[in-house]
C-alpha cells in the first residue's frame, strides 16, 4: 500500500475529527492532541490497490519504559465495489471477523486489556483488494496510563 500523514491540528476539519474521536472514546477534550500532553498520532491515510494487503499484525508492542499503542480507529473512506471486492479488515482470532464498514464509518478496537497487558485477540490485517481500491485512514491512540508524566482521567 502507499500512505501519507495528515497533521492532527493542521485545519479545523482535522481538529474536529480528533474531537469526535475523543467523544467516541469518552476521553477528555484535548486528550488526543498530538505531541506534548496528547496521546494520539497524526492521521495516516492509506491506499490499497488490487492485490495489496496488510498482513495480520498487532498494533501494540512491548518495550522497556516505552509507551504502546492502545487503541486504533479505522476510517473507511470508500465503499467496496461489490461485496466480493476484498479489502476487508480481518481479525483472525475472532472467528475470523471480517469488516469493511464502508464510506463514512469507523471501526474502533483496543489492543491492550484493561490491566495494560496486550490482547492477542486484537491481531488484525487488511485482506487483499480483489477489485477496485481501498482508501482508509487511521488514528493510533497511545496508552495514556503508561505515560508517567501525566495523570489519566
Ligand atoms: O486497512 C486496514 O484495514 C488495516 C489493517 C490493519 C489498518 C491497520 N491495520 C492499521 O491502521 O493499523
Ligand atoms: Zn494495524
């Protein structure tokens, strides 16, 4: 796939998206500001062409004294050409569960359990596009509880 990044505070539209994600995740206003004091990354925009995929992986990682990604919000920017056109997001350990939410919808999932341990059920990937293309953007949210410089909620 190919990708680019949109800065979270680069425009009123972007700021509005981040505020709406805070509402969705029931986080305090400004929690997802990028950089110092915030716990979200910039928005990634991804394009998949035919046969392009994202092999199953975890968004969390383990590192000494480091933060980890905690939750992922996927924004589906276009519709599948038809139901068999591929490009579904797949959660192999949940059935598998395959999701293509369609233009204008989001999927939110957590990569860490409530106790801060990694959730192996969060394994996920993007299945190959068979026909047409897939446009998706995502925001990765960091684990606020692991950031010792600040109190969470
Ligand atoms: O495009 C997707 O469905 C997808 C699949 C796996 C996105 C991500 N991971 C991600 O943004 O982390
Ligand atoms: Zn991922």
